[in-house]
C-alpha cells in the first residue's frame, strides 16, 4: 500500500501533455568558419521569466533554460546556460552556436481542481554565434490533459512538466547536423 501511495505521489507532481504543435526545423544555418579542431558548444540563452497577462512566474526563465540545456545535452552536444547579454556571455563561454528560447505562452493553472489546463508554447531558434540572421527554428506547444490531471495532478504541476520526450525530440531534430 505504501508503494502504491509513493507511486501516485510521484505521478501527481507532473502533467500528461497533449502536444498541439511541434514543427520540423525550418530555416538553415550559414556554414561555420571555425576550424576543424574547434568543438561545437551550444550557448543556451536563459529566457526571461514568463508572464501571462497580469500573472508573473518568478523563476520560470531559469527553469526553462535548465530544461532546454538538459535536452541539448541529451542530444549529445556540450552546452552552457548563460543569462545576460547574449553576445558577451556566449563569446565568453567559447560557444559556436546560440540557442534562444522564445516563450509564446506560459499558463500555470491548478488543472486538477479548476479544469483549466496548463499551457506552454515555445519557439527555439538556433544560430551560429555572430550570425543571428541565419536561423534554424522549431516550435512546440502543449497543454495538460484534463482527464489525466483530474485524477493524477493533486498538486500544482508547472507548465515545464509538459516538456517530455516529444520536446526532447524537437530539440534533437533542431540540432542535427551541427556536430
């Protein structure tokens, strides 16, 4: 019985996503002028904290940045998370590529209680350092599954918990070919 309660407790902190959009990469990167000995390093820019109308989500930018960083590393590329002035911070880290996360929507609701789903919409933009006009990008949008949330989400899962395997796959598809 204790094991069952522990299992339910682990599930209750997350959301089951309904992925509504995940695009294939669009755009193209310019050819890198770096030497063959230079290793790829992705500079993941930490986004600003999300805002939805009057609602502010302190710490959400750091959480999103860390989650994107995790996805880049799962794709097998070295990466560094930076905040502040992108060009200075990325050059200082030795990065070859810049990955920017643009938050289109971030909605955190008590889904299990209110019946209103959490929502997240992101656009990821990859460019070579110093060449921001040459961009490859993907988008991702998901909302929490209302039926599953009614039974499993007893706490308040964050929209960040909607970024699961589908999201990791989008990041991986964006990074293909930059090794």
